[in-house]
């Protein structure tokens, strides 16, 4: 029987479908009887989707960016 | 002085590259703003903080040199990451040094979320904000996710970025970062778990 600590360690593999059939069954059996782990796996799943959906609405062009861009542009024009 | 720009100012890689080849300064600034932070993250993950910025800049110089030959077989992002990874690995070999990156990450840590029998110390509650949309709509939480991501150890940040943000396969990530599959998966889980714990802290205190 898997312990809660092991469920925590295997949770990403479970959500990424990277567990063997046997591990997956053991994982599901634990979730069936443990509401803490059910909540944890749900939290992790929401976290992963939130990370994936992090908006890339804007980019920051600061002085450092401009300086490197300038060097690269000058470098390109010499070719 | 810094200003915020639309990352989609150039419709696609081809448009961005064409503008760069014409010497358009906005194109160079957009490319650097879009890709330089990612390149530094990859370099840090391979060789560590000290050389990362220099490696990323050298990678840019190589990339610009062969930009006109870039055939678009991969995305510009993937191409730049590969050039950076190769430059970092070459430098690592030249330096002949063992770089200690995520200190002790392989060491089995004690996790105080669990008791000595391996059960949760505290009950794990259901979150009040329990959809990704609701989480990202909360400015404080959105900020917490970004800040936690930026503070992750370099290897964790690189693996999370490549897997969850760029959608790279695990085998490609292992290849880019010179990691075994099991190490890469541990790093990925630690990174996600760090962010989950910060969100949980916020939701539990709210």
C-alpha cells in the first residue's frame, strides 16, 4: 500500500501518465481511500494547468535588452 | 528605462527573422526580450550562474552569424536553446569543472508535510479558487506563481520551462540539459510542487 508521502512523490508522474500499470493501480487505490491525497493531486493538477496558462501578454524591453540588441544588430550589419 | 511590448508584434518566426536580417532594431529588441531570459536559464542549468550570461551572449553571436541559413526546421526558440545548450556544454568541458547546481537536490530531504508514518501532518483542503482561470485572474496569486518560478533553482526552472511552458518532450529535455530521465522528472516535480505549495499557502491563509 502506498503512503501519502509516496503519492506526493509520484503525483507528477501520475498526472503526466508516466506510471506503469501496476503503479497507476496502486496510486488510484490510495486516492480512493484518502481524501487528503485526492485534494493534493487536484491541487497539483490545477497548479500545472495554471503554469501552462501563464499569460505571455507582454515582453519587457529594458536598457540591458536594448544594449544587447544593439550589439547584435551592429554585429549582423558587419557581415 | 524599460517599456512593455506586444510579443506578437511580429506575426511569426519568419517575419521576425526577416526583419532582423534587414537590420530592424525593434526586431532585435523583440528577439532579445523574448529569448534571452530563456537562454540564460538554460545556460545556468548546465554550467551555473557565473558563466550563464556570457554563454547566452556568445550563443546570440553564433546565432546571428548563421541567421540567414536558419531553415525553420525547428522553431527559433528551440534553435536558440540548442545553440545555447551546446555552447554551455562545450564551455563546461573546457572548464573541466564540476558545477554544483541545485545544491543537494538529489539528497533525500525531510519533508515536514508528512509525519514519521508517511501520512499528511495537516489535512489537505480543497482550494477555494479551484480553477486555473480563477487562480490566474487573482493578481496576487498570478504574481506568486511568477515570483516562485523566477526563484526556482536553475535546473528546476529550466526543466519546468521546457516541459510545461515550451511543451518539449522529456527525451529532448534530457538531451538539452544532459540529465537522466529520472533526474529530470524529479526536478520537474519539485518545481511544480514548489509552486503548488506557495498557492496552497496563499489559499489557506486567505
